[in-house]
C-alpha cells in the first residue's frame, strides 16, 4: 500500500515538473522589441513583418515587458462650465458605446470634478517624445499631461489631430524614451493572440490578452460624427478594454504595435466582449501626415458605393456577391477619370480584395492625393483593371494645407476677431468671434464689454467673424436678434440687439 502511494507521488511530481518545463520559454527564444536608448533615434512609420506561430507553452511576458514602458497615461483638464461640458460628454462615443448612465461624466469617462478632468492612454512611437493617442481623448482639453510608466510626468503639446480617424499626435520634451515599433496590421489573422495595454479606470499599465475577433469592422460611429467622411476599418478583439484604455496599444506577441484601442461596444459602460482598434496601417499614414503637413492628406476615389448582398444581386441581376457596387460618382472624381461607371462592382484595390465599404475605405485611406492605385472591377461578366489617380476633396491632386485662421473684420465700428484655439479649448467652445472696440461702435448700447466672445446669434452657431456680420445683417430685416456668448473668464451672457 505504502509503495503504491509513493509511486503515485513520484509520478505526480514528474508530471508537474514536465508540465512546467513545457510552459517555460527557453532562454533567448522569446520575441523581443528593441527599446531605443539612442537620442538620435527618431520616428519611423515602417511596418515590420512578424511571424505569429505560437510557441509551445505560449506566454505574454516578453510582449508585455517590451510594450508596457512605452504606453503612457494621458490626463486632460477642461475649464468649460458644467453646461458646456454636458454638450461634450454625451457625444456619440459615450452615448452609443458607454450608455446613457454616464450622464454627468467628463468626455472620457471620469466623473466631473471642479472644471472637469479626463483620462486615457497613449503610445510612444519615437524616442524623442512623439506619442499617438485618440482624438477623443484630448479633444477640447485645456491642458494635456502625460505620465510615463516610470512615473515621470510631462506637459504635452498637441502636434495635430484627425477626427475622421479619431487619432492625434502629442509631443513631450524628452529623449531616450522607450517606444513601440509598428507591426504590419495587414498580416494580422483572425484568431491570433494580442495584448491590449492601457490605463483603464486610472489603473496604470494594465495588460490584458485576447484574440483578434474580426477585421475591417465598421461600427458607424465616425461616419455619423464626420458627415460620412470618417474612416472605419477597425480590428475587433475580445481583449478586455474599458474607459481609459482609449489611445492605448494593441500589440502582437512580438510586442509590435498593430492597432490603437479606440472604442468598446457596451450597454453598461464597461467591457462586454467587444473592443475596436484603429489598425497600424492607418495609424502610420495619419501620423506621417500630421507630422509633415499638420493635416491629413485624404485621398478620395469619389464613388458612392453599396455593399453587394443577396437582395442587391437579385435586384440588379448581378453575377456575384463579392465586391462593392458603384451606385453613383461625381463626374469630376478620380473614379470617373479612371473610367469607372455606375453599375460597376469594385472587387479589389492593388490586388487586395474589398467586399465591404470599410475595406475599400481602409485601402484608399493609405494613399495621398496624386497617388495612383490599381482598381479591379466587374462590368457585367467581364473582369477589368484600371489605374486611378486619387484626388482630394476639391477633385485635384494638390497638397492640402492646414486651414488658416479666419481673418478679423470690422463691423458696425467694432473689431470682430477669430478666437485662438487655446482659448476655445479653455472655454470648451467650437469657433466663436471675439469683439473689441465697443465704446466707439454701434454695440456700445448693448451692454457688451470688450473681449466678449459671440458663440451664437439666435439659433445660428457662430464659427468665425464673418458669421457675426451675416447673421446680424439678416436680423436687421426682422425684430432683432439674441446674441449669446461667453467672456474669457467663463462668464456667460446674452444680449438682445435691435429688440425693444
């Protein structure tokens, strides 16, 4: 009996040790991402090819160790009044993905305290201090602070932002920072292991694991916000992501950045199994544009498309269920110039199959106006290929520059000037027109004081100085107008003009 028990114990110990050895990675075999310490290392948008064969005894230690030091906590402050913040906090990102129960929270999931605070994540992409995050993490912030994994804290400068992809680039004054290199999101496979790294609920340097659930996913959130110009082709994952993870890293098991975590789909405000990340193929191009031009160079094919399904195929008597159907196009568009016509079915871009609108968007969004692409399409039963030179929104190949600030004007004897972006962020307003020289103008009887910022005239939002002249001139033919605005110290005011 005792010998039997002894033999069982020895056998069990052997199994345990053997199992441990199977799970233990051999020294030197773990995939590593080099952390730069050379101050001469600068940002590069090159996409690295990686192998994804899961080793025996897979663990995520190497990928987590390589990535965590380069993921930062982005902390924002808002000086808007509670009523103004209320308009921001329930934007579509929160209403659709975090639920109405977040009423009373700041734009990024943090309960309002005083002037308002927000929290998110960011990823260092160059040793000299460039950081990529989500636009909705820093949008309208009066102050942006970045806290590194080693607890160092820096004030951050906003280099540029692109609402159409929900991406932004920050810069901190530092060198020798750890950073993450881009992986090639095109090589990502459904079912592949990934890590999400960020700061959910202010829990710094949190790492979660999951798999790629889908690619090329469109969730409709940016399309609504950007008047149909939003680019959505998300990587969907089941790695746990919560408010505060926005702007954080999605990496493969080599520790390469394959996406920027951006949204969750939830009825409760917390993770329910679905998270979405902007793929690195889009991130790298947007960051390049923001660093070089301060504004994204958006290339357009200029076609209105509809995904092919059984109903459309039956209605149009199509011979395929693949591709996207051209239901309209501008006669001056790049698509028209390339010979595409209504009724054609686009099947691929540069040989890469496109079966959804989001897949077509993703492929075209990688290019700039003036770039040429190969468009594969079906016309009837015939397979055709054409070369298209992509245009910008004005149907030219010119580089788009950052829009200049609107010019100041003189109206009714007063100076009406644009509002500086920093002051807009401080007050939580979008645009506006600041008035001065009132005592020598026709505004002197209204009660306004110099420095007042007009944000609305009756039901019309004022974005620039010319709006003031246009809307007040219209009001001269009526019973007057109600002018709404705010002073630089945050005081709101209303002034009736031309009303008895």
